[in-house]
C-alpha cells in the first residue's frame, strides 16, 4: 500500500531485490511505480478500488506505509477488504501512538493512546505543548483496526524519526545544507544529547523480514545506539566539506529567542522521552541499524545528485531562517 514514496519505495526496491513478486497500490500521484512491480492504481478511501486490489491477490503479506493521513476507519476498511486475500499485515505506525511520548522513556509495551478502530478524522486532539498529537491518536486507532481484523497476523512497526535517501520532511537535508554553508552554526546543547533516527533502508529491511515472519504485535523501530548531536553535526560537516563550527546554545536561551523545537532546529526537542525509545524487541527480532554516519553520507550523496526531489508541505516547516540564526549567534 503506497510504494512510490519514501519508505514505501525502499520497501519495494528491497522486495524486488529479494526476488519477490510485488504489487503496489497507490493513486499514481506521488511517484513512479518501480519497474518490475504489478501496479494497481486506485484510491484506498474507495471501497470499489480496494475490492479490485483484493482481486489481484492472494498476497503473502500486505505492507502498509500509506496510512499517515488516513483515519482509523479508513485503515479498518482496507484491512477488512484485504483480509480474505492476505495472510499477514505489516503496518507502519509511529512512536507517537504512546500516551507517554515524548515525555517518558518507552518500551514496546508502554500504554497506547486510546482511539477506537472505527474513529473518523476528527478523533483525538493535539495538546498545547505538541503532545499528545491528533496524529498519534489516529495512528493508534489504525493499529487497533489492523489488530482487530488480522489478529496475530498483524505486525505494527513504530519508527521514531526516519532519515535517509529520499527523505521528504527535510530534516537531515537541512542540516547537511547548513553544514555545507559553514561558519558559526547554531546548535542545541547539550552536544552529548543522543538522538535515535533510524535509516529508511533499515526500516524497510525489517518490514520485509516481518512480512515473512511469524511475530505479531508492536515493535519500536528506533536506532538502538543512536548518535550524539555533536557526532551528528561533525559527520554533516565532514560529508559536505563545510568549514563550520557548531555553537552550542542552551535550550533555555533558544526558547527565549523563540527558536521552535523540532522544526527550526530539526531533531532538537527537549522532552525527556523523545530519544529514549527502547527498540530491543525489534533488535532481538532482527532489526539491524547501520551507523548513522552512513545514513548521513548516503543522504548527502543522494541530495547532491538529485537535488530537491519532491514538493512537500512539510519541507517548508524545517530550518531556521539565516537572519534569525545570525541574530541569535551575534547575541551569544
Ligand atoms: N517520516 C518519518 O520520520 C516517519 C516517522 C514515523 C512513522 N512514519 C510513518 O511511515 C509511513 C511513511 O511512509 P512513506 O514515507 O512511504 O509515505 P506516505 O506519505 O505515508 O505514503 C505515501 C504513499 O501512499 C500512497 N497513497 C497516499 N494516499 C493514498 C490513497 N488515498 N490511496 C492510495 N494510495 C495512497 C502514495 O501514492 P499516491 O499519492 O500516488 O497515491 C505514496 O505511494 C507513514 O505511515 C508514516 O506515518 C514516518
């Protein structure tokens, strides 16, 4: 479900490389279907299109990357339509489904936000400090929908932040461009803060493994070791050849100067649980995460070769304006 965009595209490429027969289902808007797939075009909010897709089965597994903007009842409808034609369902969810995210450390068994399987898009709310999120409620409802229909044959993958070649949110590309520009770089202290972004190719590989596995339930999919912010920026500088020096600014100062967490300095968020997500169940089940420096290197290679790949509204949300950054740096 999907297959032409970021994570979905890597999943398709990985499945083809394993010699699997792949069917993709999308509307044909966001990108080209890979050569070698059997492409079915349709809208997953349309029951007739879902019925047509089911007719292309049976499938050993469905991997669903395309429910990020779909209410639980939409996930329920797709899972119900495809149940007779599919053995397993691997659902791409998110760590935002947890009640405690981003304030508390999280395990795969932490309490989930409450959302019914047949909720519509109005269900849930976003708190004043940005947590919980309506997105988290909706994704939790989507998980419940898949579990109700597929039972033990449902696998729920909960990534935190996904980076890598093809990223459309613009988090790592922004830091890479900023590093390349060089000079004094406004950076969020503490430099020792560990972050846990996971490479899109590692999520894809794990999703494919789960498609032919026998596990069920939820898996946090975050980088188990992570990288310190200092190392992350050093790798961005080394890769881009930027002559820059991070200036580590206290979070209180950044907040005082109106720097928005998560977006103006991507990957920076002060809540204690953001980067405290335990992925040991996934690691025990075979999740292997490459060093984040490799993700940085390959994203830069992709970025340098392809430039901005797609227009996406989220892209515009990321990165502090150069004038604002310069003003803050001058005041430090
Ligand atoms: N990026 C992150 O850091 C992050 C973190 C945690 C979790 N996640 C989760 O990871 C998944 C991301 O997957 P992704 O990056 O591959 O892309 P995505 O944006 O979730 O999905 C896009 C794909 O779905 C298709 N699609 C969208 N709406 C459709 C519809 N109504 N009917 C049929 N197809 C439709 C698109 O093709 P068409 O437009 O051509 O139809 C495209 O192939 C999401 O579920 C997200 O919640 C992401």
